[in-house]
């Protein structure tokens, strides 16, 4: 469902802001599997990506609950 957003989030060729927005879209459209996808960014060197990963995880967990 959110395959394009997943691909953009994982692609370092995109700007961090765009990748972060893709993470939030992944959280909005994704499923439980995407928790792992987003969790991989928690250790990223970019503060923007770490923040968006945390926001995405929180949003996805709330939506799935």
C-alpha cells in the first residue's frame, strides 16, 4: 500500500525532508510490518530522519491499536 513511500524513505538520493514526509505517509498508510521499516531510522545520523521515524512509529502504533 505504501510501497512508493517506503522506497523514497529508504533512498538517500532524496532530501531528508522528503524522506521524512515519506516516513509519515508510510505510517499513515502502512501496516505492522512498517514498524520495523521505520525503526531502522532511529539510529540514522540525520536528526530529521530520527524525528520523523519516531513520529511515524507513534502514529502507526496509535492507528493499529
